[in-house]
């Protein structure tokens, strides 16, 4: 009989796991071999898991590790987890000159000292940022060969600050969605649940930073594309005031709404990356408004205790009322209660008419077709010339077809729809600023998304991206908690024009109060540059033996029931259940019974993993009468 695999992962993932268990090797990540003029470093014992940028900087200063070694360790993690094991598919390309850049920075540190906190620190950038070393595909097969001979301004600034551009991350194709799927790479996965999306459009950056593939990353936000991945991946992310950061060298979605910005594991890291990247750009007139508005240092300006006494207005209109919204609402309300106990003044706020203003206020549909065509026309040797060209040649993922065709059907930039949206945007900004000022609020608070990450292949509902994106006001996404099945949930803190420093200080207080950062199960620390070996165990009744192998990076438990045909036939069922022999609990996964083979694969859930860690799972043997005849604690060892 055939083995029955109870999983929603494709068979190719199972094959990858099998190859790993046999010690097979494959070339790195993007389908392209990693090229470097240098050979890998050998001193790779440094533990970088969940290390902050400051931690990495101190370690390099103390000569515990070099930038070159950090690059090698991060690349080893990408090699282990991005296209193998959990197959996050978060990295589009690695920088073939990353080691070379790190060597230069190590030498500079030794001879002249560090440039600042980012000196020698590896970071990732979204694949709509132009990079000299790598193509810029924006997640689309149509742009596979597109390789501008310049860096985006924000990439230039990161390099000037001493950061190593480690590679580029996957993104929802052409930034036109929030689940990170595209014809250039397929589907990215959420490291907290491999059957769910990582947010988007900067979902690759979100998944990669959560998985400790780099110290921090850059995304872009047209409507939630920084904040949604931050929320889905237990991270922080900032959409700044429109004009805070340059758009030069970023493939456009909407010239009205686009802005680049960082995604990080902590507020402190976010502030460091902001310090390196924000400010006016002569090539981007939209950034003229940032002149004189950028503080000397966001990092130095972080204020301890800013949460106490801070007035936070909870915008209830942004909470969902459908049944699928209630879990997120409960989590957010629980966190708001904790912030109130920590000294924040938390009060509900209503803004009359806001929902009507938000309706039809997006500029993406009016901008995209024309902005993309203008960008491609100005580029050297662009492989396509327009959105129509992409559609006519079938160079797009099927998941985007209706969206792209709708946006391509727009006849001109200057339509009644666009004029109405522009007027509404002014009114939205005025309404939000009035609510902040009249109620003496530091920030408006609401869920970043009203629903937890959707399963792959399903639409993601519940985005509240429009408040910031359509007003141009800054919004900071911070973790708010976890769902019952272990999925991250976030909240947005929306503030006044160029009030990013204030938002960051309040965000730091939220971070310290809630203490919610938790690395994903699927990308643990490497052991000798390899993922931890699968653990094994067994349980026995008579001569019937259940042998189990568990791969924690994929949450897959492979089992086989062996023994004499007679004894196995006498068993009515074998289950994985909860509890202990003295206090058995509910049954979870049936391993043997009528219609089942004696071997297969079980995908452990978040609750299963928690119970396994607490020694609260058993293998239970039952007779055909339903009587339990053996309860064996499930113990797994390397």
C-alpha cells in the first residue's frame, strides 16, 4: 500500500528533507551558484542567533568575529534553510561580492576604525532596490535579466555606513500584493508556519530577518508592504512620513505612495538602519520636505520610559467585526491592557467619516501603469517596456493576473478617480492630525492586520494599511502577541508628520513591556554549519515497534510501525496523544488503524511542538475494542 502523507507541502519539499537526512549537498539558494573571489572563513563558532546590530558591532570590535565570518555564517544559514529544509524562499539572490566587501571593511576597521554601528554588518534588501552586484527583478520573470548599473540611493547610503549588502529578498511580484508570490521565484513561506504567507510585498525581507538570515533588512511600503511582513514575522517595521526616504532606484508601484524603509528584530536595530538611510535626496523632489526634519540620530534619541504617560488612541473602526477577526482583536486588546498597566494612557478614539474618506483614496491604480513605463523607459536595456508588454508576453504569475489587467486598463493618469483620491488623501491627513492634536495623542493604535497570516494559496484579508499610506503620516508596526497556533500578530502606532523619533521611543516602551520577540521554530542555530540532525525515538508494545524521526526545521515526524504481522493485526490503532501514562489526554495523530499504512508522515502543529518540548506527548497503543494497552512517553534524542 502507499504511504499516506498528511501534509499540505508539495512532494518536492519531502524530497528535500530526505536529501538533507542523507547528507546531500546542493548549490545555494537562487538556483545560481554562489561566486566569490575569496574562499570561506574557517572560524565560524560565533553564535549570531538573535544578535542585535550593537551585539555584532561589539563582537567585531572585541575580535570575537570578523565581518567576513559573519557573512559566511549568514550565508550558511541561507544555504541550510532558504531552498532546503523549511524552504522559506525568502532570498532572491546572494551578493557574489559580499565576502570581498566584508574583507575590505575588516581591513578598514583594523587600519582606520569603524565608520559607525553598521560597519561590517550584513543586511538584505528587497529585490525592487537596484544593486550593482545583482539583477533587480522585482519578483518577476519579466525582469530576470534586468541589471541596472547603479545602486538605489538607500543602498548607497547603507554601503556608505559600512553595511555589507548580503543579498536580495523575494517580494510579491512588482509589489502588487501582500502574500509574496511571484513568477520570478514562486511562493515565500512564513517561518512560524510553513503553510502560511509571510506578508508582503516585502515578505522575503520579513521572513529572512525573522529567520536570522541577516541583521536587518530593507523593504518598501506602498500600502502595508513593510508593516504587514513585520506583523506576520514578529518584527518591527516603519513606514516613515512620505518623503522621509528616497525612492531613487526603487522599482515603482506608485510614485504617490512608495517609500523605502527598514524591517528589524528590535526598535534599536530599526533606529540604526533609519539613521543610515533617511533624509533628502536631490534626485527625488518628494524628499525636499524632509529637509530640517531628520533628527541627528534616531538611535541616540530613543528615550527610556516614553511609554509611561503616553496617550494612545485606540481606533476601534480599524478592528474587524467578522468572526475571523476576533482572535487578532482579542490579542491586541490583551496587549493594550498590559500597556495601560505599564503606565500608558489608553483610550478609545472615533474619527467620524473616516471610513468614507478611506474608500477610493488609493493612488496605486492611477499611478502604477504609468510609473512603471516611465521607469523602464529611463532604464538601460530594460527587457520589457511596459505593463502591457508583460501581460502580452505572459510574464507574470497567475495569482496577479486580475490585478495587473485591472491596473493596465487605466486610460490616463489624470482621471476623475485620481482627482477624487487626491482630495480624499488631503482630508484623511487632516482628520488624523486633528484627532492626534485634539486628543493630545502620541499615536493612534490599531491592528496592523485584522487577521493572522492566511494559508498559502488563500487571499490575505484584514489589512489596515491605508491610514498611513493614504495620509502620508508615519506608522510603526510592533509585535502585539501570538495566536493560539503560534502566529505573530502586530499593531501599528501612527503618529504626526515627522514624529518618527517619538513613535520609536514609544515603540521601545512597547517592546520592553510586552517582550514578545520569539525566533521561529523552523530555522534553529546551525551545528557545524548544518541544520540540527533529526531526532529519533521509539515506542514498543509486544514486538510492535513505532520508530519515529523528527525534523524540527520542517515540523515533520516520520514514523514506521514494524513487528510481526500477527501482533500488528491485533492492534486496533496507534496514536500520538497528549498527557502522561498516569494522566492521559486527548488523541492528536493516528499512526495506525483501518485504511492506514504502517508508515507515513505527520506534520506537527504549534501545540504539538509545545507539548513535545514539555514531554507531554505519548505513543498510545489500542486494541480493536478501543482499550488502551500501552501508553509510552514520546522521547526524542539526537
